[in-house]
């Protein structure tokens, strides 16, 4: 669970907050995002009245969240100021509606995706309730978790072995993709001018097609290309303002044709050959 939470923090603020409420504070999934609107009966899906509507913005206080149950019971769950602040940053200026605009099914999917990214041996078996089980087993540690999960050192894990000069293991997150591309971009005749925190991540001059005339390109880094579409509406990237996605794996099936995708995983052999060729020439 520590690995999954760490991956969530690296990928998406909203999703990380959902996971934190489950793993740090013991919320049920239905309490956080709402209960499913259908139920399987006799092998058929039928409409089902929700038992929880999910956390609402008006229920967010400075020191916690008010949980309102269908039976009329009201319970206030205390949160640390840091988590409350992060939630307010996530929801922006909205004054009504759900805190997290995400479904139970999507949370289940994300848990599996992040388990895979964390390198767990059987990510398909990971379920959201395991985050709640983590809470039950670590309740005594919650004061230490209150400010940041990184206060507890996660186990170190690495990607597959690729044996590039200067990088033994494959990237396991976006930062690794940035590092790898920085190592090899000049071998590809792409000169990075600057990197920034905002979108797009970088601008570069592309000399791949003509060494005497470079083309300015806007680059976005992602671990998987589908990460380009993730995030809240406020933070979602505009495809018209990006020319190249540099990623480790390309899994975005509906990627616009105008955006070039450089998937480093599928080009490791080519990259090794380029590095060796340049070294021989040097």
C-alpha cells in the first residue's frame, strides 16, 4: 500500500487524496466518492438507490469532513490541515457538488493501475478495500502519516534492467522519463532549450529532419502516454498546445494524429545503437 500511495502522489493530486482518505483516515469507498448506482441481481444489473452520495463540498470544514449517512446519522471525521488544504487546492473555486468527481469503478481501476506502476507482482488482485485494511493495521502510526506519507520510508524498487551507460534500470515514473530523455536527446538530434513545471513540460529544437534548420517543438513528459489525459478539468492538457509526448510506454489509443509520441521503451535497442555510434565517432 505504501508503494501504491507513493505512485498516486507522483501521478495525480486528486487520486492521491482519495487514496489517502481510505488509507490514512479509514473512510469507506462509498463515503468518499458515493455508492454505485446499480446492483447485480440474478446476473442482471438493476438500478440501486445510493446509500452514500459521496463527500460534498459543503461538508468540508477547516479541520475535517462531515459524513452524512442515509439513516440521518452525522459524523465528523478530523483531518490534518495539510490534507484539508490539499483538497481545497484540488477542487478550486467550486462551491457545490461532490469533492471528488470520480466513480467507484474508476477508483478500482486506478488501484490496479498504480499497483502495476509500483511493480507489485499481481496488481489485478489489488482492491480499494486493501487501503482501508492498511488503515486498520497502521492506526497507531497515523500521527506520523499526518503531514506526509514520505515520512515513512517506502521499500526501494526499480524498473526492468536496460543497461544504458549511466542508467541501469528503466524509468518507473515521469521523472525517470525526463532523466532518460535528457541523457539521449542530443543523440537523437533534439536540443532541449528549457524545462518548466507548467504545461508543456519543455521546449526543444528538432533537427531530426534537417540538421541545418531546426523546428521548435513543445514537449510533454509522461510515464505512459495516456497520462496526458489524466487530471481534473482545470489541469487537463490541451492537445493543440503540444507537439511531442515523450513517454516510457505508449498506451493512448486515441492520441491525436498531430501529436508525435516518442515511446522510449520500444526504442531501447535503437537508443543503445545511437549511443554506441556517437561514442565511436567521438
